[in-house]
C-alpha cells in the first residue's frame, strides 16, 4: 500500500498496518484503498465506511464474503492521518486487545 495524499489529508501507514493490509485478499485490499482515498480527499469517513471509537481512534470498516475487516486510524499533526493496525473481526464487540494494540502504536508515534 502506498500513502495517499490529497487536498484534505495525507494518509500514512505504520508497518503493522501495511503488514495487515498486504496480507488481505485482493478484493478486500481494493475496498480498503477506496476508503483510504475517500479519507484523504474528504478528511473523514461516515458510517458504514468508518466510525469513531474513543480515545482519538477511528475505524475503517470493510465487509466482504461474510467477513468483517477493520483498520484503526487516528489524526496526527497537521493534515496527517495514521493508519495504525487492523484485524479480521470475529465477534460483535471490537476485541480489547486490538484496541490496546492500536493505542500502543498511537502512543509510539507520539500522538
């Protein structure tokens, strides 16, 4: 995945996010790329493409083939958006360990 730069926001990916996204099926990657492009161009995502969580975290949402895929992102300094990590959702609730992981990555970026 490349970074997306547009008028509103510049979307950057952490190593963890790149590894997650690169390991997904091609069709899912296409859907994520479309959402990241919208995020760069508009500056935010609306449900069902994305939603706000808490503690400054947001999620990109992709559903395909009966699976739910999620990627966490946050806003950085200036026009930066950082995609932090991702996971395949298997339950109704977002796993706490995935939230904790995203928050650790966010802190490591100084955000």
